[in-house]
């Protein structure tokens, strides 16, 4: 049969969930998990949020929060931080993941903040992304928690769970961020990261999620889930 004249297959589009469903999911997650732990641990200082987030990458909260606290007892500004050697910073933040590399990144961040921003942390995602060790999640956390600007922090948990819920159909966290910006009411932009991260750590795990204990199972499409508990 000739392919000429054959109509292209229609692209499947995931229908957007109603706002009422999104509101219900967020309310239930907020009741199940505290969603302000990062802010509690690091306060509202953009510099501390920035450094705390760099240290938290690929590191559990129970390790990164005390490490950030130890470091900031010794140095709480970029100028003070540059008085420390990389080896000293590494010892203070150990055992966070990649602690030696992160100590070098912290010093370079401080140099750039002093040379380009008079020691202040920039409040735009584009400028933050130019700093070493800073990705979109870190940049979004700084502008949302440090400066109160709208933004959505998307990591692997947020990406995975947003797709499982059926809210989006995306291939990577960057695509999920763009989709959620269109989908979510702005009131949910800041808390959604912390809520879905806690949910992903405790219940909605990458492999064999604990669906039997899920507080939002009635509203979840379970997209892509083949084995659960």
C-alpha cells in the first residue's frame, strides 16, 4: 500500500487536570508532610540558601543541613568564606557528597559574587545559572525562597511524580518545569517542590512505590507504575 496520502498519526495529548484536583492533591500532601524544612534550616538569606542548596545536591537532608550550619558558623558572607581554604571548607562540610569539589565551587561562587555583584546574590535565574555548581533547581530555590519571586523547583522527584500523577507527560525535569508553569496556579509554585520531594522520599519511590500508603492515591493516574506495594 502506498504511503502517499496517509494522514499522520494524531499526537496524544495529556488532558490538563482541573484546578480543584490539583488543589486537593496539594492540601493532602501539605497535611502529610511539612513543606518548609529547607527554609527552616537555612532561613531567608539568599547566600545561605544558595550555598545550602549546593551542599544538598546528591546528599540527604540529615547530612547537608548540619554541614551547612557548621560552615556558616565559621563564615556567613562571601568575603568571610574566601578567608577559608578549600581544605578547611571540605572538612567542615564532610560527609556531604562530592565535598571536595563542592568546597572549590563554593569559593569560586564567592569570588564571582564579590567581583560581579559586590557580594550580593543575583535574583535572576539566568544570572544564577552562570555560577559553578548551580542548576535550575538551585536557581529556582534562591529566587523563590530568598527573594519571594515566583518559580518552580523541579528535581527528579518532582519530575517523576508529576508524570505519575498524569499532570504532565515530559521527558526531563526542564520540560516538566515548563509544563508545570503552565499548569499550576502560582500559589502552588513554591511549595510543590518540597511536598513532592518528601512524598518521593517516603512513599512515591522510583521503584515499587508504596501506593497502599499514599495519601493521594485516589487522585493519581499511576502512569508508568507496573509494580507497587
